[in-house]
């Protein structure tokens, strides 16, 4: 669960940094990234946040039926950052797997050299926590970044 309780059961102090809505179009990806870069100026994980925002926002543009995509930036006192990308969802859930085939006749999108399909893999590799919440007609893909990569979660 995002921004969960600590070992003592105390809920962290989470504050809304900013939120915005963008058109669900490829041209909005750099617009969302530029907006977030300004809001996150000085944050130690800003570059990671911008990369993962680009990936999750692009996934929402490509795979959902949304006309508008929301972005919510939340922060904690210890500089943990949570980014949420809110869409109208899709017929399928975010895929965390990757089909790989050694068969030369297999579709190109199945292999490691595929032109797409790396977004969720990047989120899994870089984020300290991530997930999605499907509450039709809404889907929220979220990720948490600690102030320093691989920092203890205590």
C-alpha cells in the first residue's frame, strides 16, 4: 500500500504537493513532465520521478480510454515522494510480465528488442514501491520514491 504506516503504527504526514490534469494525447507527456519538473525542483529523486512519470503517463495515453489524465504529487516530511497517474482505465490491467520467445516467427512485440513494453519494467526497477488501484471507471497507477535509491523503509 502506498505511503503506509511505519513500524510503530503511526501514519506518515503526507501532503499534497500539487495536482494537474492533462489531455490524453502524446503531446501532453512532455507537458506533464515539464510541470512536474518545476514542482519537484530540488527533490533528490526528481530525475527518477520524471522518468517514471513519463512512462506511466505514456501508458495511460496509449492503453486507456481516457480523454483526460490526472497527475497527483504527494510528499512526506522525510522527502518520500508518491506520484499518481489517474486515468479512466482500460480493458486490461497494467502488465508486469513480458512475453519472451526464442521462436523467430513470434511477433516482434514479444521479445527484448520490442519497441514498447518497458514502462512497467522501469517502474518496477526504479521505484521503491508501486502498484495500481482499479476502481472503475478509474484506475490509479502509483509509485513511491524514497529520498535515496534503495533506502531503508523504516
